[in-house]
């Protein structure tokens, strides 16, 4: 691939072909401290040039501002890319700092109309349930999502942070194209149940935070290095003794990186991509960045192949990680398995 473009993978059995690496867009203008809008726009354009065609956002990112920010880019390239957005994290009008999980049908319909308006598109290519409300039967929620497909408002359905049983129950109602979960050298809990279920059902695994929210790149060593409005300051594995212990776990990744003349981030992404062949299902990591140079670095990782010995060296890392990936794991698949 002399032009640097990445290969493709399929979203589910009946979904579109997309670049084998997507782009997590949350940090473009939300969550990771101050951002540069012009640099973020340049990043979006460079990603598309390199074959990145799956762009991931959510209505909860900046209370809809992330969708609005992405809208001009999406409209300019509508036939070249796949728009993925999500619902479920409702913002109470009396407290904009809170998120309330809602999967009830009236809310789903309200959310999709709001996202369509902010994105300024006629149809959403991949519509995810962002988090699971256990008080609403998943069959009821997915049934409503399936109605959106029949009505032409959504093309394909996805779920995020669901258990294997929840994925199977949802898929029985309507085909699920993609299940999104955190998956990286630091976070491998989904391999026990969710990954096998996705493989058996023909569901693509979209791996968010494959770079451990930047920690696996070495870009920061502790939450104290981050700006006061960076949400990573609230995550247990980046604070205090946990951060110090986890920083030491980067050493074997650095050793592999040196052997390949690559960055530690590229090795983390190469590992994530290689899970596709190891587990027998399509895997599309969606690392986030707002720098064109980082997109070039990240997509180049799709061409790195780790040896069996290197994989064995990296394998023990996740079991040694200190701290959970969220302060409250109840809203993750691992918290309910």
C-alpha cells in the first residue's frame, strides 16, 4: 500500500466495508482538555485520506456539541464515510454535569431525532446504545432501534458495553452490526465472554480506547499531568500509586517497539489489530486523536505484525494493571458479567 491507505473490514454480516481502523472523535472538542478546532478539522481530513472511514461520536459528548462540530465534515464527505453515534446518556436539565442512563423507547426516539438534527443528515449509518439500563428489557430497546431502521432513520445497529447474554438477546431481535467495548493491552475483560459471543453471531468488535486513553502512548504518566477539565483525572488507574505501577508496565511494550522501530502506541494498536486473527472476528480499533501526525502514526500501526514471542511478552500486562478503568464499573459489561 504505497499510498499509505489502510485495508478494510466489514461491520457485521450485512454492514458496510470500513477502514480497519476508525477514529474516535470525542476528544475533538470534549473530554480531553483544551483543543484546537483547526487542528481537529485537519485531523479528520487526513484520516479520510488514509482510508479511515468509520467516525465515532455520541450525543453525550459535550451535550451534542461533538456531533455539531463533526457535521460540516460529514456533510462534505457524506458518501465516503460511515457515521456512528450513540444514545443513552441523558443530561438532566437541572444538572448538566450528570448523566442518567435511559434506554426506554420514548427517549430513544427523542434522541435519534436530536442527533439527526445536530448532524444535519437524513440517516445515521451506525446507531449505538451507549450504555445499558438494566431496568428496561433489552428486547424492548432494540425493538425500538429496529423500528428506526425500518423507518429509514438508521441503517445499522450497535451496542456498547453489553454482556454476552445481552448481545445475544439483542441480536435475536435485530442483527447487531457492531459491539463496542474498551479493549487494549490494559483492558481485556471482554475476551472471556463478549468476544466469543460476537464471533459466534457475526458481530464486529469495535475497540474503543485501544491506547488506554493515551496512557499506552506514554503521553502522560499520571492524572496530575492533565488539565483540570480532563475527564481522565477521574479514572482510578491514572492516579496515585496506580499510575506509578501502571507506568512500569509499559517497559515490555517499549522493548517490542524498539525492535520494530515503532512507537509504544503503534505496538499497542498493532496488538489490538492482531486480535482479529487471534480471536477469529473483525476488530476495528478507534483510537482518538486531534493531530494529523498522530493519525498517520496510528494508521501505520495496521502494517506492524507482532511475532508469537512478542505477543507472549505482552500477554501478562493486563493482569497486572492497577485500578479499574472506571470509578463505577456497574455500567460496563465487566460489571455485569
